[in-house]
C-alpha cells in the first residue's frame, strides 16, 4: 500500500527531476573531480570520479601561478557590474514609460523590442568591431561594456513586472506631487527589487561566461575576462594541463554558484512576478 506522501505520480516526478539534476550537474561534478587529479589519472582508461591521488592544492597553485587569476576575476566583476548597472539604469525608465505612460509610439517601441530580442550579438559583431577600432577603443573596458549597456531583454522583463504593479500606486504618487523621474526613483525601483535580482542573475551569468566578444576585442591580458583567461592555459608544445585548467574553471565558476545560491529566493520570486500579467 502506497502512503499518501509517495504516490506513483509523485515518485515519477521526483525521479524525472533527480535524473534531470544529475544530467545538468554531471559536467560540474566531472570538473570538480578532474581538478583534483594528476595528469596520469586524467588520461587513464578507467573513468573514476574520486581521484587516486589528491592533487587539488597542486592544480590550484599551478592555475594561480600560470595566469593572473586575481586580475581575471577583478575584470569579470568590473565588466559584469558595469554592464548590469547601465542595463538597469536604462531599462527601468524605458519599461516604466511603456507600462504606465500612454503615448503614440508605445506599440512601435514594443515591436522594436521584440525584434531586438531576435538579433544576436554575432550579427552586430563586425560593425561594432570596426567602430571600436576606428575609435581606438579596442583592449579597453569600454569595448567590453558599451555593446551590452542597453538590454532589450531587461526592458521586456521589467515591462512585464511593471504591468503587474497597481496603477493606484502610481496615481497616489502623482497626487503627492512627484515627477515621473521621482516616481521611478522612489516608487518603482524600491518595489522592483525581485525583478532586478532575477535579471541580475541572467545578466551576470551571461556576461561572466561570455567568450565570443572578449575574444574579438581583447588581445591584452590586462583586460582579459575569466573565460578568455582560461585560453592562456593552452600550450602548443606540452599540450593542455587539464588538471590546472579544471582547477581554474572551478575558481571562476564558484562565484556564480555562490551568487545564485544567495539570490535564489529573490530570483524565483522575480521570475514568478514577471509572469503575473501579460
């Protein structure tokens, strides 16, 4: 007899969720395992998750000595922070205007935003590269930040969130004599933190892991982002040092895991609330 807590449907759902979690976590588990192995253990024919000889200290030390890990992490934090700051600074007023103000171009702007969601960075990479080259801005933080300072995804996400906010709150603020910018700063932003936190996860993860654009505009190690820094492990003569490479990857991905775990509750809340009203 099956207890009420473990019905066949519940067992099936849990089994599917656990199987999916194992599939998604498998690369990370393999990375943690490889980061603690010596080269001989990595290239052995037997696949073992638990290292025969623990080499975490050696691999992490090698990773920290082979590339300036502190500089890479600082560049990642600075670039992701600046991108997120400008994206939110621009997206919130735009989304508020489209959600709560009535003007003729609102529908046209919505169409442009939807079209903007369909255009990948790859389509604009060449003209952007030429523009930055002509302005002598290659190998700079400006080249890493500027192309992503406006996010149509952020505008769309905040738009959905602001549509769910009661209009009476906005009207009350206007009756108190607040300007539209005052409403944005003192009413909208304090109530938009769940959506901001949810978008922060999307933005930081996307740009922290981005290799395509930094690979195009950065050739100096001083401006390299974490994924670009991993390429410095490549050695044409000796081959790749996979133990140190995985140790460096572990160091680089750890801040993202910690950030997501800390913001998980707000992230789920923000995602849920942005879907309340279409």
